[in-house]
């Protein structure tokens, strides 16, 4: 087993996994898994730049994570950055700050690379399940983008499109810095039309309707599962590999889009950083299920972060942390 640290820095959150990994056997044992909402992508869709305050929130989380990595004695780190840092004109400021804090160069990966990492992390445990038909369609609904991957044991096709929960919220539900509370029917209709156009793009590359099992990843999907189960708080064990029907997703999405900020904040399993963006994330998932005619979604807590950890273990000799 190789002890590694993996960091996934997205548009809305930055996450850390420290784990002992056997890439050959497909085994991964968590030692520490945590998430911090940093909103790195704050305003990027509008300005094309990473905001100074967003960078500082992200760097503060990196400093915390550096201490955790050192505490566990992980000697190998892979840091992957996704949608927001791909889009930003000042991404060199982000790269330099991460390198100074953690001693490794963040990999600003393409959407296709992001999709491959997500597929690896999500399906390592599912390939042996006889109750799940193949091929899988893995959808990773992030803050700035959503990744679509179809595959069996390996990726057959992948595409990333710009319909993340933060991007959709900022594009359609924020006016003069204020989030609609709740959204109007016209705003919801415009957002759904935007999502449908993005699904058309995804379907040019990925045969979405050929999949037999839909696997949903990331915070919007896992939060919906927690709501569906009426959990008293966020419970990773209860959420991992849970299933939600399309009818349930439709019902919860409608409720979230009709509710106020205060009503969403009162949901016991709701992270404060998702209160204003969860409605958009839910609508993305519902649109995907409608497009693919999926009767249910299998929810996975193992996603791009686990894929990064597996790849870090495979290439550990080249990724040792300095000092």
C-alpha cells in the first residue's frame, strides 16, 4: 500500500483525501477525507478572472490541508484543479500560490482528463456488481462544469460542458449581486434551456442514451441523496451507493426551486456553501435523467478525488512532496 494525498480543487469547493492505496488491487483505505467551500470560481463566468478574496480562501484551505498531509505522513501528493482555474486569465497567480504552500505544481486539467479521473474513482467498486448493468454513464456535477463519461471497464467517450451549479446560478439567478429567492418561473425556464443546450453538446460526443446505469457524483447529487433519505445530518456511509428514482429527484428539485434561502438553510444535511446553488445543481441532474430516460441514479461518494488518489499511487515515484 502507498500512502498518498489527493486534492481536487473545483469551482465551489476544495477537497482533500489522504489514503493508503493499492492501485493494482483497486483497494483504497481512507485516512482523512474533508471538504472546504472556497468558491474559487466566484465571478469567473462574468469577469474571466479569479477574485483576490476567492484566491485567499483557497490558499487558507491549502495551508490547513498541508498540516493534515504532514500529520498523516503522506509523502506523495497530486493536486488537480478543474473548471474555474481553466477559465481564468490570472490562473498563474493560483498556480504560484499553491506551489508556494504545498510544494507541488497544481495540474490544471482539461475537461476530458477530469472526466477520466471521475470515471476511475466512481467505478472501481461498481464493476464487480452483478446488479448494475453496463455501460455506466458517470456524471460529475461540479460548480463550473459537468463531466459526462460512458464506459465499461474503460472510458469509451467523455465530454465536459459548462453547466455547473455555481455557473448556472450566477448566470441565471443572480442580479446586481443578489440571488433570486426563490427563482422565478422565467429564470428556471431559461436555466433549463441553457442546460438542454449543453446536453446537446455533450451528446455530440458521448452516447448518453446508450448507458444502462447512471452514476451521479459530487456535492449536488450527494446532498439530494441526503435530503431524499431525510438524514439528520450529512452521513457519507448512508449516501454512498444509495439510489434515487427520477420521481424523487423531480420532487426534491421542485421543492428546492420553490423554497427560500432560509428554508433551504434549515435542511439538516445542507452545507452552508450549497444553500444558494443546490437548486441549479438539482435541475442539472433532473435534466440529465430526463434526457437519458434514467429511472434512477446510483449515488457515489467516490469520484474524481479517488481517481486522483489511484493515479498518484501509480506514479508515486514522480510525485514525492519536497521537504
